[in-house]
């Protein structure tokens, strides 16, 4: 079998591909819609992690929001259930708002 060179994993591809706020908004909306359909919160929080990495480092983002980096990682790994206020804080720092449509 031939080895494929210069490949990156899917997460890194997404992090590098999400350039504009519009791209990020579409990605988050799709992830939130999927969560509402399948109830897989882990997948939605992974999407948030990818978006955070596309805009900043997790450490830099944590500092801006006042959340600890370790707390964010524990959410991304589904070790903790997030509070609604945490989700709002993340969305606000990303420059988005949640609304009922």
C-alpha cells in the first residue's frame, strides 16, 4: 500500500478551512442543528473546540472569556457538562449570539 504524504487530520483541515465569520457561523449552525436532531452534545462541543482553534488558541480564548483552559478541555472531552452560561460566554466571545428562530 502506498503511503500518503503531506496529509493532515480532519480537525486540522477544519481549523485551517474556517477562515471567515460566515464560514464559522454556518459550521456552528449545522453542528447545533445536528445536536438538536441527534442529541449528541459531544459532537457539538467538538465543533466549538474547532471554531475556537480556528479563531485563537484554547489558552488565549480561555483568558479572554475568564474560563480556565483546563475547564474548556474538560468540556471538549465530555468530562463535564457545561452550564448554559458557559455556552453563552463562548458564543459571545466568538462574536455570535443564540436566538430562537
